[in-house]
C-alpha cells in the first residue's frame, strides 16, 4: 500500500494512492486520527488497507498536490552522512565503525513535483538520492533482531546539499529552506519482500548520476534503526534517511551542481520516483 500526505483544493489530508486515484483516509478516519503519523501511531495501517480494498478512489491523482511525506511539526528526519562504501571511497574518508548522523529540518523539505530552491548564496548545490526508513512503532534501545518490526515502510529523500556551507556547518549545508524533497509516498513494509534488492537511481536532466542497490549499505537497516534508538526513543512518523551512494556532483570531474531549470529524479524500484525541478531562490 502507498500512503501519502497531500493537499487537495487547499485542504491538507492524508490517504492512499491506488490505481485510479486517491483514497482520502483523513475523511474516512475523521475524529480518530489527523495525519499519516497519527495513523502509524495508532496502528491503523491494517484497517486502512482493508478499507482501501473495499472502496473507490475519492479523487483523481490530477487533483493531488504532494506534500513532504510526514509534514507534522513533531516528526523528525535523521540522515546518515556516509553509508555506502563507494561513497566513502569517493569522499576519501577513512572507514568508520558507526553511522554519522545529522538531522533534516521540516522547513528544508518539499514534496514530489514541488520546486526545490537553489540558494542565492551558493553555486555549489548538490544532489543526494536516498532510501528512507519510516518508523511505525515507538522504541528505545531496540535490538537489531527486532528493529525491522519498527519499520512501517520505505520512502525516498533527495538530500539537497549546499557544499560550501556544509564545509563549515553540516546543519546549514543540509537545511536551506526548500532545498530537499521527501516522498512522494511511503510503501508499506509488507509490499517490499526483499529490501536489499531495491535499486536506487538518481538522474539529472535525464543523465544517470547514481545507481546502487540497498544491500550495498555499510550497515543493515536493522543496525541503523538500533543505532538511532540508542540515543533517542524513535516515534511513529520519524524517518531515517539511509545515506547516498557514489556519484554526487561535487566529486565528479568536472563537478556537476544543480541550477535553475534542472530536472532531478530519484527512483527506487518497488517505491516509485521522487521528481522535482530546480528554481532559483
């Protein structure tokens, strides 16, 4: 099942993307839950799946404007800095025993087909395609053997990175307003039978920039969930973006940075395509 946060005629809602359109779960769960994170928090995904199997879409997809997957102000996005060996090698860093993390602020994220903004203060605006773990069950100090039972599903993130600012401040370089994208939806975990086989590709103006499979992570998804849960209690609606593979723009010869008018697409097999165009701030 595909779950998304959207706007329809100016109204913010959440629901399911199905063949033929959008099922408005906000209306059908009115008074019970108010957001996608709330649906996860109350463990209503199975009920939502049964409902969606029995009803027709409420709206055509042409009426849907995608928001960042989890737009709730309290939901957090943790992101791995280096998680694929090929990206570690292209950065020239030494091997590392533990994940390196930063956070993505809500203001830095837009939805599918919304413009991402190239900051006016930099011409070193780079792309990073990533696979996201969406947390569906709370937990602290989660054992690796139980970690995947806390993952509700998978999504896509384009981690827009302002490289010159990132050199002196990771927080700044990774969090310019509307510089990254998250979505278009989450695919529930039951629909991804072999997560390691998911293939991620990033294309810029139709040219392939990145390509990898999820199994090439330096840590398993279970190990990543366990690690993050050691310092904070993970909550339903939290997301962990699992890092990017080799092929980022600033490590190319010559470097490739995004500019206004560019079209960026991050595709993950089994999930879909997160697509955005670039505009000047």
